[in-house]
C-alpha cells in the first residue's frame, strides 16, 4: 500500500512528519499538510527572532518554499528528523532576514544595553550594525523563551516590571529568567566562538 493511499485511508495526521514529507515530494498536494503542521510553530519562532509580524510571515513563507525546493536533499539519519531540519532552515532564513533588516535601518540599543556595554556610545553606526548582527546570531540559536526575554530587556528597552506585567508574573521571576537567559547566551556565544 502506498503512503499516499495509506494517508487517505487512515488520515494524514497519523503519518510521521518524515513519511508525510516524503509523500509530498511525490504528491505535491500533500505538502499543504506539512505546512499546516508547522506553520504556527514556525511563526512563533520567527516572531521571537525578528520581532515583526510581517517579517516573520515573510520568513516562514520563504522557509516553506526552501523546504519544498530542497526536498530532495532531506534524508533522515539517526536522530535527524524533518522537524530539526525544518527548524534549521527556518532559523537560517530568519537570521539572513535579520541581517538584512539591520543593514536597511539604523540600529537602536536600549539605555540598559548602553549601561551594560558603556563603549557602545563610542561605536560608529557600522560597528553597531555588526554588533547587532552578532547578537542576533546568538539569539537565533538560543531557546525561544530565553532569546525573547533578552530581546525585550536589552534591545526593546523594557524594564523587568514591564516584562513581568506582560507575562503575568513577578519581577523576581523575571530576574530569575533573565539570569538563566544570560547563562544560555554565554554558552551559545562560547560554542559559537569554538566553531570559528
């Protein structure tokens, strides 16, 4: 029995992501099912990286296009899944868009960021863009919740109290999350530097 026939008889939701994706290569109309499974999760991740609804939607659309066009290059190996491959394509696409956004406009850092890194005031606009790209690269590799809180505090300039109000939690809980997020940032930065 073919995978396509199986999906019609038993319901597409019962197929693994890998089997559904493989079926969609031979039967393109099934790719819509792949899109439906991942669209919301991809949008959440893209919003966390790009902090813009419009840019996130464009990045997700571009990601699905790349996934479809590069379908032949996906081969599940060991623990490698369609999900991890798809997220890797998404994060790379978002990072490219993030760099493009920063090149198009001026980079603004919050006052808190200026206090943490006082030499920012002496940086030229080109250096600020490079630093923003570097920070964006690290944030895109972090868990979404950690990247989100650091972005809101350092890049958007929100206070701990504002974040606590938005998230419906206490300032103490925000401080704890900030501490953990900073540790995650340092770890990702360390790993990134080891690759260079």
